[in-house]
C-alpha cells in the first residue's frame, strides 16, 4: 500500500492492469425501470477491458469462458 500526500491511500491492487477479452455472445439487454429492454453497449466481436476479478468463470465444451455484467466492462478497444 502506498500513502500519497493529502491522505489518499492507493492499494497495491490499483497497479494491476486490466484483462482483455473478446465478446463472443450477448443477451438482449437489461430491463429498465419501465420494464423495456435497454440495448447493450457491447456487441459480439468487441475487444474489451475488464478487471482481474470480474465475472464468473465457466467451462463449456472444454472452453474456459467468463460470464460478466456489462458494468464490469471498463472499455471497448478500437479495432
């Protein structure tokens, strides 16, 4: 842990670089407060950044995949 002037504490985990992956499937979106589907901001084929501990690991047909919420995505990389 590193202490900065002004009392800000920066944990060692803040130094960890985000993970990178490719979106291989998405659902229809999330339901808004009005019950209507809100489209996702990511699509199949997008390269995204996400935190090391994001999502849930699953194994399907010998493939190790991550299932995660869109809110776990830090950003979409440009192609």
